[in-house]
C-alpha cells in the first residue's frame, strides 16, 4: 500500500494464462478474465512492465475503490451470477451445490466454509477466498458491475406449518444408502421401528424425524440417498429444532450422547455394536462465530436445552461433535456451559477432520479390504 492505494503484481507470465483460464471458466461472459487476458491497453491506474510487453501488469486501486467493490454482498453476487450453485438447506440459509459445507445466510450474507475454516460477507471476500480469483481482478470486476440491488432486510413471515414428506411403502433405498455409509442394518431398522426414520416420496430421501415429548413429529432432516452432484440435505419446512432427531434407548437412561447431525448418531451407534443403551441426540447442526477468540458465552443449542428439560433423569452428557475446528469449539463451549450440573465427557472421532459418519464408512471399507484379502488367501 502506498498513498492509500493497493498494489498486486503477479509472479510470472505463465501464471497469467493459468489464472485467466481459471477465471474465464468461472465466468463464461469473460467479465472476470484478468486484464492481461483481455488484451486491454495499459492506462490510468495501471503500469506496464516494460516496452517489450512481457505481460506483467501492475494494478492500483484507491481505498475508496476497494470500499466500493466491497459494497456488493456475497448473497447478491451468488443470486445474480451463480444462481445454479445455490441450494436452500434451511430457513433463510443456502449451501453451494459444489461445496455442501459452505453455508450462507440469506438475510445477513454472512458465509462460512466449514471444511476450509474461512468466512466472510462481501462478494469480494467470496471471489478471492472461495473461487480463488486474484484480488485485483476481483476488485476490477466488481467495480464494473451495477450498484448492488440486494439490500438485506428482515422479513416478517408466518411460520409455515410442519408437515412430514409422504412416505414410501418400503425403506429399501434408505437401507442401501445408509449401509453403504457404514451404518449397520440392525441400527437402521431399530430407528425405523421407532418411527424416527423412513423413506420419502417422490425423491426417496432419508427422513430423520424428531418427536416431541408426546411422540408427535415436530422436526425432520432430509438427506438424499445418492452422493452425486444432485445430492442434498436440508430441514423440512416448519421444523422446530427444539425437537431434533434423537435415537431413544431401549430402557430409560441417565446418559445422552450429542452429535452434530443425525447420520453421525446412527454411525456411532453402529461403531459401538448397535447398543441402544443411551439417548443419541442430533443438534441439527452447530453455530460457530467467525471470531472464536471472544470470551462472550456461547448460546446453548436449542435441541439440547429442550431435551434436558424433557428428560430430567439425564445427568451425563457425552459430546460427540466433529473433530474439526467448529466441532472442537462447540464441544468445549457446551462442556463449559453444562459441566456444573452434568457429568460431561468429550468423545470426538480419533481422526482429525472426521465426523462419526466418516469413521463408520472407513471402518466398513477396512472390513471389505480384510474380506477381499481373506478371499485371495483362500484362492491361493
């Protein structure tokens, strides 16, 4: 920075072509192509790298120009230029079709890419940190666009009534899909028999049902039974997260294991031999602030608060969140919040970056490899 301006210089001419191709692929109308790929003359605010035309371009932007480039929110940019990437995954929230761990709020434009542990709010943040567009190209592109039309505002909407999706006559696809993810058939059928898991119509998705204290469905998490580009996961409209998915024990228990998502609960139950000896509660996702260095107390998960109110007999909590930054932060803060009233233990997956569903799938693959090796030994 010099005199209030920002300056970025690419490292090598070869990189220019790579970045140009990358940006052109991201935006077919060529608006995101770097200046050196457009053949534009070097003019005001730009400086050539020599009369020989070696291809270097030095781009400068005033602070005010950078401030203007940050005016467009990430959600406005995605709605305008990447609408096919947005997949609604809950009330007022989207994820990216190509990155399901990327979540963005429709009302605030705050986004968080969980698997990369990065976040932001503006379109500039998104282009640079998610799509990898060079900073100067992203600023130039945003300055060329119309003024942002999207202004976040609070919408007062009536809560939609909760209605479960229609059920298929059988759970064949759900059973196959969950078994392919390492969940045992006994665990799957245990959940089906308790009315908390079924297969929907017309898309044959897994439906994880949450019941209130009277056994009435109040919540549902849907997950597609395929892992391809059309895979999705979301909550059913009108779901009340206070009554999230929970696998009950065969008899009343004083212990409850807490997971980030419903598949993790089934997976961990499988890894523990299918034991139905404790409650297994899904939080339906966790919230982690961008700045985790603050000492401000974390908000207690609504699902866990309601569960404990409805189950006063529980006095032990086993926190089984994911073994990543968000999961570890959540476990630490939940433990801090409840440790005075409950016996709290933390039981994270042993592999960095894994959740319990990942662990079950890996164990299934290890068993398959051992079986293949045993078959080869018998043939020899």
